[in-house]
C-alpha cells in the first residue's frame, strides 16, 4: 500500500513538474512573440517615417528643379530612379513620375460639361491601347455634373443603382486613377492596360510633350500615328523640345495640336517610395503639386 502511495505521489509530482514546464514555456513563447511583434511594430513605424522623409526629399528635388529650369524633360535629375540608399537597418528607394506626361482623365469634363475635343482624344487613346471606345462615355458620365447618359456606353445613376451593391455616379472629377474600378466597363484588365498612360489631376492640364509616351502623343496630336509618335520620342531622347515652336517644327507635316493643349513643363508629379527596415516594409505614394516659385504641396498620400 505504501509503495502504491509513493508511486501515485511520484506521478503527481511529475505531473506538476510537467505543467510547470509547460507554463514556463508558454510564458517564454508569449514574451518572445510579444517582443517580436513589438520589434516589427517599431520597424514598421520607422519605415513609414522614412517614407515621409522620402517625400520631403522629392519635394526638395522638384523645388530645386523649378529654380534651375522652366522646362521639364526626362534627362533631368528628378526623372532618374533613386538607387536604393542604405538607412539604419534597411534601405530607401523611389522614383518620380511626371503626371502631365500622361493623359489627364479629368480633362474630359470642363465646368461640369463634356469637353468634346478631349473626349475624342481619349477615345483615340483607348483605340491605340486596344480597349473599347465605349469606356469614354462611361467615364465622361462618371465625371460630368448631369444625370443624362452619354450615347453608346454611357452610365449614370440608373445603371449604378441597378448593381448588386448599388451606388451613385460621382459626378465630380476623379481624385485618383484607382477610382476607375467603380466606373462601368473598367475591369481589372482594362485598368491595368490604361494605368501607365493616364493620370487624374485636380484641374485640366496641358500635356508635357517632353515626357509623354508615344501612345499619349498619338492620341493628343491630330494626324500623328503611333509609328510617327515613336520616332518623335526617339528623336526627343537626343534633344528635348525647347518650346512649342520647336515641337511644331519637328512633328510630321499634317500633324497639329493647339498650343494651349501642350506644355514643356509640369506642375504635377507622383512620388513612389519603398522602404525596408529590419523585417518591415513600407511603400508609399504621394501626388505633388509644384506651384511657381513655391515649395511643392502634397495633394494626397497613401501607404500600400
């Protein structure tokens, strides 16, 4: 009997020791996890701070560029990709894109009404990119102030209210190109195809012919086909356009565009920044406006 009691006591003692060991292990794992989470949180906060620092660096570059030159082209320092720069426990990289070298989607509407010239140009861009021209009236309806659908592809409140998840047409300019996901016909494939060639700026803007792609040039300049636009861009790499007259003299005979619709400089730029600190990564976008002789203004920023 005594032996049995001793055996039970030993088993109980082993059980207590095992439970204590399990509890200690759980505490250690919990502390380790908490410590790791805290470390990751700290790294992530530092990464986001460095993104903000990167945006301020971009603002300084753009401010200095405006002070030095009134012409913006792809041979300038702002257009060069920032190589990864080492920071404490990580690196910072980024680049700047001229948003006036893209087709400004908000040009489709002026004072709440359709701008027919810009509408035709957008249809031309869609055709060049192999996308349905019916996307143009759908977008015009999304931006314009009225509730009357454009013919052949338009969509106003009645269409959007009929969806499984109903909503209303914005009837205002786009804030960001990502809003296209809400517009009739702009599915993932269409948006991906269109994204490199368009922007969404807070007011109507002229196209910077020194930074525009061949596709956008062919859409905006009347009677300029894509092959001629590509040749024009290749020549531009050797010598950028110095003024509107220089551009007019170098486009093919028969091609034409109104002087007020093109520019040699830009006021809007998109900064894309990527930061890694320890195990944390942060990526940020910022749309910047650069008024004459003033420090660039952040119109919006977001973390991805």
